[in-house]
């Protein structure tokens, strides 16, 4: 079992919404149970995919049950969120981790419509920092917000923690316009 993943984090004011898309390649015997681990500070975790029957947490591991066993390619979406302090928060952005896979590789993308200053706090040497032009085009279709940071990984485990702080909001000038022409 191999997994290609895209972990997309959309950063808002005090909340990080995450989406992890897993593209599985399953060979050999069919699989009817997929298992995942998530950091304890992730909440509202949900799984969506073809033939997903149900999921539950067993000893800290999320078990996703499928209606019928799958072999070949299979795609699953996991969504979640995480609260954080608006000023000076350090976020671990490793995403949900698939269990029982022989290999996993993928991308971690951090986007936001809000103005944040991003400083790497803890980044594994195995992670490859990407420019926006290096992100595959099919992943760019997943969001419209500006990219704050992007990384590629070739295997687990890795560490990715970013220090986020909002830019100070400026004051606008109060003016009264009597007449304007454009």
C-alpha cells in the first residue's frame, strides 16, 4: 500500500482548517479498513470518500471502514481544524498520517487570505521547501488564497512547525469626499 498525500492548511484568524487528500495505490490483497493518526490538537475530523461506511477512534487511531474492499487506486479526503492564538502561535503542520502503508510521500501547503508573517520554527532536513511555481498544477486548483509556505516530503516521519504572527493592522485616514470623478 502506497499513499500520495496533499495536506492543505488554510489559515484564518485563530483557526487553521486542514484538508488531507490521500491517493492510495493498493496492490496484492484488497483493503476494507484504513487507519490514520492525527495530532491531539486537531478537532472536527471527518473522512469522505467512495464507499466510506463509517469511522471511529480506537486507542487514538482513526479507523475508516469501507463498504467493500478496494484494490488499485483509491482516494480519501480527511478534513479537520485547529484553534491557535492569533499573535505568535507556533503550528505543527504535519497533517494526518496514514498507518499501515509501505510508503508515503506528498506535499504540505499553507495558504491564507489574511496577512501573516511566517517563520520556520522546526523543519526536518528531509523536507524540501518549494516556490509556488514548483507545486504541481493539479494541486493549485484546490485553493485560491495566496501561498504562505509549501513543502514536499518523501517519507515519514518529519517535523514541520511554523511560527505565525499577524501583521499589525494599520490605521486608515479619515477623509470626507464631497465629490469624486473617475
